[in-house]
């Protein structure tokens, strides 16, 4: 059985102990691809391109088209996931960040 997962919305699988993109059989290590959902690459700070820097947020993921995989983690460790995260992302994106 082959282990399968997703990385930034792309199907990936583990072959002979190495994770590869399923469509091109290329390794995922040192081979970041743009988000398969929005088409944007990471920002220079490493954030999802569609999110940028969100105020008050330590970690975040847009879900790459999968609402149930979206999350926001605040600096105090609290997390918001799924639809609530998507809604809060929309609000936070309207706040200007330096």
C-alpha cells in the first residue's frame, strides 16, 4: 500500500521512503510548488500566498481548497479550524499589516 497525502493542494505519495508529487513523480523536498487551489506561491516570509501576513497569527493555512484543512493558530496556542478559520482569514486580510 502506498502512503498518500496532499501538499499545498497537490497529491503526493511516498515511494521507496521518499515523498514525491504524484503527477510528475518529482521529489517534494526542496521543490515547493505554488498552491494548487489559488495558484499563488509562498510569500518571502513563507506564508501562503493568498494569506500573506495575518495580524496576531502565529501559523495559518488556507486549506488549499479543502475547508476542513484550513486553520489559524494564535500566539497563545489557541486554534480555529475549518469554516471558522476561512471566515476569520477573510476578516484579518482586510486589516493592514506592516
